[in-house]
């Protein structure tokens, strides 16, 4: 799961990628941030393919992508 998220963030072409992990109530949230400050909103649409690949995994209970001032965030919540 982490590989899928990081590959999508790297594809944005940012200067760096960061990965954040948290857990609560038997679930983990994995978030990759592209740190690309010149993103266009079209990149959110490009995240659709990675979201389909993520949701193909049975342990995934949710996922999403959005663009903020610090870059594109791509996240997945999985059962542990």
C-alpha cells in the first residue's frame, strides 16, 4: 500500500515526498505528500487510477486524494 501511495506522489514531480503513518482502533492511515507547490487541479483527477488500485486491496476501508498549498496528499486507511 505504501509503495502505491509513494509512487503516485513521486509521479507528481515534487522536490520531495513524505510519508505519514497513524493508527487507531485497529486501523492504520498511510498518507503520502508530494510537496509539489505548483500542482494544478488536474492532478487530483490523475489520482483516480491509483485510487482504483488501492481499493482493489481487501484491507482498505477508505482512500482519497486532494491538493493543498503544500502539494498533493494521497491517503489510504487499512485494517490491521
